[in-house]
């Protein structure tokens, strides 16, 4: 836990400057969701930045190589299973939003 007395205290501005806004969001989302005090872990913020960077690089690579990806109608068994699972997830999400 952050505490001024232990010297590991960061203001919001300092934390965003150090970890970026997205890195902070990931770390804070992982900080705890119970009624206990949240525990901000700098290693989690660092790991979040690394995951974001890796994901952005993967997206850039996929965009650059999109001509080499499979195209055409979805006709394999796996395509049909994927489409079915996506449809089921959409219906379940709509039902939950309605509730």
C-alpha cells in the first residue's frame, strides 16, 4: 500500500507520468475489488505497459500483413463454431443488459 510515511507515495500526476494513463488503468484495475484497501503494485503497472506495447506491435504487424491472412467465406467447422460462439455471446450480453 502506498503511504507517505514509507516513501512509496505517488501523486496521480507522478503516476501517470511514470506509467502512462493506460498503465495506471491496468494497475488500478488489478489493485483489488474487495472492501479492503486497494494495493497498487508498481510491477503490475510496468507489466501492463509491456503488455500494451506488445499488443500494439502485434496489431501493427497484422495490419502490415493483412494481405497474407486468410480471406473468403467462412466454411470450415472451426469457422462455424467461432460464429456460433460469438452469436451466443452477443445474445447473452443483450439479455444481461436488458436485466
